């Protein structure tokens, strides 16, 4: 229906229906807070402290990772790492450890996908050589083990998914291990997964000293990786 304008037009504006709809939608739904550098640090943060003892030093490292909870009490509630501290009686690494913790904490507070830190740190190799930690897992450097701790923490808060062997893989590992041990008349328990038989070699997939030769094929007793499969 046409409208007759009797008065002089002194001003006008164009109405954007898409903007109006987006405004109405945003006003009806609560805003979701995401992690970014402007998020203020609360007075209290929950976290965890991890002890790392390596053959590189007589003193252990204590790694503390604190988390912030975003959107608490809503369906969008998430827990994200906010800061990291590393403490030790050993002072030979003090300077670069302080620098590393500040950089990692800054990356945490930047937000986005921070899981890339794990692979970056685990790919750092010590020119003097790495070491085996308890359980036979190889650590190429101290930085790599710090990255391993960060990965464990990220898994505990749900930022990374836990890699769990399915029932078929676990049964296959137990079967292969029992077969290997029975050939050497060594008695073991089926659920003993923390130690591996002597003479095992390093697995290139899980970095654990758990590879044996079974029926002429290299097989890992930790992650079930096999060169023949």
C-alpha cells in the first residue's frame, strides 16, 4: 500500500534486516566466553602439580598447571589451562625454565587451539642424548618430558581425547605377550602392563621400549603396532 509523504524529508537511513535479525538473536541468547588474553585472572585457580624425576639431575622437577573455568554453571562450561610454573632445587636450568614457563603461559592465555604445544615440545631433542623413563618410554629431552606432562594434564581436563586401546587390541597384546613369555618359560600375569620383557627395543610409534620379534615380525607390546599388519 503506497504512503503519501506530506512533509519535507530532512534525514533518512537504510534498515538492514539481516543486522536487525542478528541483533535480536544475540540479545535472546547468552554470550559464550572464549579464552583470550583479555580474560582476567581470578583470585583462585584450580590445578595440578606433577613430579618429574629424570636421570639428568639429582633433583626432581615439580610442574604446576593451573586452569580457568569458562562459562561456569552453563552448558558451555569448559576448563582450560591458564598458567604453568616449574620449580626445582636444581638451578642449572633456571634461566631457560623461567623463560619457557612465561612463554607457555602466554600461549595458554592467548586462547584458540593450544594443543600444538605438545607436539612442538615433544619434538625437541637433546644433543647429548635422551633417556628412558619408568615403564620404558623414551624421552628425547627434558623439554619433551615437560610436553608429555602438559599432554597428560590436557587429557585429564578433556582438552585432548584419551587414546585407549580397544578390547581387541588389548587382548592381542596380552596374547602376544603370553606367547612370547611362554617360549622362555617366564611366568607373568595377564594384566601386568607396566613392565616389558628384557630384550625389547624402542617403538617408533609410542616411543616405548616394548617391541619384540614375534613370528618374524616386529610387534609392540604397548600399542600393538606391528610391521606385518
